[in-house]
């Protein structure tokens, strides 16, 4: 599907905002999920699990046919805070991970409104409602078993005998040492600058969640052209890969506001603050 570059303003207000008036995913203390994982002591891996107790709804979803920025998202009137969700098309079995926002209740049509990227991934045509299930996701950490040390392979060849080296010629040794000391020593690499500390609970600005890597790269390139330093974060759930584009961290609220203003001036009007 060919994307238009003009931004599409979501019909209806997306009302979940943080203290800066921008969208933000809930912090760990905002909602308690029944999906908890004990703090592992060894190497860990992160994975997404479904959290229907946080949010889950099944109903008709509609794409109105207009192109939209912000990647994959869905809007529903019962949303209180933006969430990361898995969206399933129950007609054809396709699914995609995206963001969930709030839409106004008085907008006519199905309760679930989806973006153009979401419609493409889910196989939904413009103006044709499809039955969708939208369920919140949460990340959990799991301990990763350390791989066992591999035993040396038995080649059947006996080890080589210990051979005592003959004394080196003192003249040759001195010449070799002189040559070695004459070689210039490369300067040590400069240390990487430490990450700028931030006291904000949500120091990053999320531009969007993309199911196509090229679209994420395009958004990141646009941010670099605007003088920002974006990061593309790759995740996988149920074998499906998606990419989040974020900018930050901001050290202060004023810096975060400046970053958000720049991002919105580039057409990503649905950008919002996140913790990571």
C-alpha cells in the first residue's frame, strides 16, 4: 500500500495524557497485572505476555480508508491509558502488535478504529468492518539457563609432547626487542560518553510502532533530519516482529517538551512520552 506523507489526525480526541499533556503508557504502579515474574538472579530474557485483566475487548474494527502516521494503532472509547496491545483479526487469523489509544464515544461507526498500517497487516479493506480482539501486553523477565561448558572433543590424537625451547641467541633477542619497542603504540580509544542522567519517569518520546522495518527506518531518518537522535527497538511476539521508534532520554521536562514539539512539527502528532 502506498503511504501518503500528509499526517492524518485521528478522528476524536485521544484523551490519555501524562503530566505534560501527552500520551504515555502506564507506569509499573499505575495498574497491577496478574502476570508477575520473580526477580531472576542470573541472566534474564524479556518476553511479552497477554494481560487481559488490564484491557481486552472484542468487537468490530474499521479503517476509514485514509492514510495515517504513527505506525500500527487502534483506538477504543473505553481506554483510560495508552497501552501496548496485540490486535487479532478473528476472521482470517492475522495479528499485529501496536498501540492502543482512546477515541470519543460519540463518533459513529464501530467502537474500534484502526490505522492504515494496522489495516494492511490485518488484511482489512477500507470501509469494511472486521471482528477484532484487542488485548493488552506486559513484559516479564525470565531467568535464562546458562549453557553448560562444552567438553573438549575427543579427537583420538594423543597430546603433543612438551618440548623445551632452545635458548635464544642474545643478539637476535636484543634486535627483536628493539624492533618491538620501535613500533608505535596506537592511542587508546576515547571512552564513550556516559548516558545523560534523567530524573523523569518517562524520559523517552515514542514516535510509533511499526510492523515493517523500512517504515521504522524511514521515521528514524526523518527524526535525524530534524536534529534528533532516534533509536529503533526491535521486539518479537508469537513469531511476529515489530519495531518501536523512540527519541531520548530527555534529562528535564523542558528538554522533553522541546523534543516532543520537534517530533510533532514533523507530522507525528500522536507521539507520546514513555518510560523506555
